[in-house]
């Protein structure tokens, strides 16, 4: 059970074990950094290698466990997490800082993913085809890839690990996972739930510690067969090289610079609501968060006034009783404040926020005001680089054509939305937006769990998709059988 100021162990081969380094790392509450929430193992490559050995040893038996039995364990784990939802939500708010409603929603998503893939585990199969010879059976089986190495970020500390883990286990893979060091607690809670649900030893292993030690070992160790990474484009591109050099199947899902295009037919208030919820939700720390509003000059002034109103009315404070929590760490806060300064130096106009809020409740935490810049040009850094904080850059365009071109004028392509009352424009946007997720009259954030998710351009390796049936594809390999017995 999760307890404040616990020192928590790694989960390897069904046991709770300490790192051989003897070192631990504290996780602080970003709303009140003097409070240590829990301590975790500061593991090294040898600890990671032990976890891979356990996963390799457990592989054959798990791969041959009937799908419905694997599904039963996933369902039971989901049910255990459901019973502990309040506790998990507490942990998420304390470690990552997000607002309570957002944390509860994320925990529920993890539970729902377990239940979804519990059913999928029974449905796994293949296809039978008509053979050319009279006596032959010709069919295709889906087999597990082997040992999956998962490396995950801090911004959705339970949902992202689970959307990789659940399909991997459902398909019969064993797993080693390295969570981000800012908020690893909920992944250990997931391990506890799976353990209690009866998952055999070694099928799932969690090792906390630095990415360059633990993550690297998982990626390079010859015992792992597939690497699924979510995180920044900078690290992800290195991981991709490392994994392909080691001959692994790899998927990387990375950063974004997501636009919402507001056309002249849009209602400015509706568009501002869509941009504000997409841009400021989860403190602007979603990979799909809206960071560029690309607005037709006809509705520009009204839109800006509506967006500023919304930015200024957001209640910022500790996540348990406020609408928007802090940034997850000091370095994330500094990164956002740096970009606010860069934007001003580049000539953008600050029209809302731009600093840290004041008041007793927020004086020590990593809080930042929801921020809006206008007069942004597409070649400015604030319009090109991922900020990962609650900062929206507003760009003025003269028509839909220009809006579409500006939307695509970035190296990223994760999520893109358009607000319009014109069906032709909506269809053009769907056809031409360079993004893995395209939305009409919706915010850029918010995903369904049963459809593929992944980016274009620098937002993804574009090798495989996650979630839904596409999530299972990554963790399975086809074997074609010509049976003339
Ligand atoms: P990050 O790249 O700093 O870290 C991600 C993970 O990689 C962490 O567990 C980290 O410890 C590990 N790591 C770091 N260096 C490593 C190395 N050399 N080898 C192996 N592993 C290493 O990202 P972050 O700051 O945790 O997360 C924020 C980023 O993630 C943002 O860019 C965001 O857009 C992106 N993100 C993308 C998606 C998506 O699905 N596209 C979802 C969420 C977050």
C-alpha cells in the first residue's frame, strides 16, 4: 500500500527488492517541494539486467498461458485498482501535481484499459486462408514478440505505462518497465495490483532509476525484443537509434506543438473554450496540449478577448482543491519561464499571465500562470518548440488556406484541431493536417482508448501505433503455418 515518505522497492521476479547501489531518490510534492512524498530505488544497469533475466525466464510459460486466463488476471488487477482509486488519485496529485479531477480521470483511464485488454486477451487469434493444395491447412497465428521494454514519461504516470503494459501482457509478452523518476509511485501500485491478481513471478518487473542507466540497459540488453518509449523527441530519437542498432522492434511517441485553427466562421467564445481547455488543461503538460491558436483575422480580436478572460479566471493552486496544479518539477517550471522570456524577446505580446501566481498557498510550489501571447509569427521559437507548460501562442492569419499552412509549419505532428462552421473546411483540414490525431470542433487533448494513437513527423517514429487493436499489433508477431500433416 502507498504510504507517505515510504521508501519503495523495485518489483523484480515477483519480489520487492532494493537496488544493489543502496541509493534512493526522493520525490517531492511539486505544490510544496519541502514535502517528500516517497523515496525510490536509484537503480543501476545491473538491477535492470536482473529484471530482464526474470522476464526472459518467465516468457515461455506466460506465452503459453491461455488468453482467457491472462485476461482474468488483467481484469482482476483493474478491479483492485478500482477499489484503490482514491488512494491512487492521492498519490498522483502528490507526486505529479495535477488537479484532482484530472488525476482521478487518469486513474480511471488506467482501470478501463485493463478491463478493455482483459477482453482482448480472449479474442486473440489469427486468420485461416484457403490453401492452394487440397489437403493443406494454411493459417496465420499471432504470437507474442517476447520481452517488452517500456520506458515512460512523468506527465501521465499511470495511463501511459498501462496503455503499453496491458496490451503487452494480454498478448503474452513479459515486461520490464522504467517509469519516469518524477512520479513513479503509481506504477509500483499497478505492480502490486497485478501481483495480488495472481500474475506469475517475472512476468512484470519495475525498476526505478535514471534513464541513462536503467532505460539504456533495458533497450540494449539482448534479452529484450521490443522497445516502447514515450517521452521527449530529443531522448526518443536517441532511444530509437539505440534500439534499432540493437536489432529491436521499436516504437517511440514523442513531443508535439499542437495547433487549433480558428476559421472566420467559428464562434469566438466556443473556439476560446476549446483552446483554453486544450492548452491549459493538465497545466499545459499534455503531449497533445494546444500550444498554438491560429486565428482568422475576422474573429481574432473577439477570440483573444475570450481566451484572455478564460486564462485569467483559472484557479491555480495545489491540485487537491484547485482547477490547475503546479508544473511537475522545478526544471519544468524553469523551462516554461524561460520560454516566456524568449517569446517577449522575440517580439510577441504578453496579454495574460507570464509569471508565477502570488499567495500563501502557491508561494513555494512550481506554479505558473496560464499565459497567452499574441502577435506571434510562425518562425518564432514560441511557435516552433514544445514549451510543455500552460502557454498559448496566438497567430493571426488572413484565411483558412494560410491557417492550414501555418498549422503544418512545424517539425511536429501529434494532434491538430479546427474550429469551423464550414463542412468543406473541416474536410480539407482532415485531409491536409499533418498530424496523427485530427479533430473538428474539439480540443486537441483527450483520447479514446480503443482507437490508434500516434504522431507524424518528429512526434513519433511512425513505426507502430499505440492503443486499441493497433496496440496489440506492436506486441505480436505473425507466424504463417502451412500444415499438411
Ligand atoms: P523524457 O524524454 O525526458 O523522459 C522519458 C523517459 O525516458 C523517462 O522515463 C526518462 O527517465 C527516460 N530516459 C531519459 N534518458 C534516457 C536514456 N538516455 N535512455 C533511456 N531512457 C531515458 O520525457 P519526459 O520529460 O518524462 O516527458 C515529457 C515529454 O514526453 C514531452 O516532450 C511530451 O510531449 C512527451 N510525451 C509524448 C507523448 C506521446 O504519446 N506522444 C505522451 C506523453 C508525453
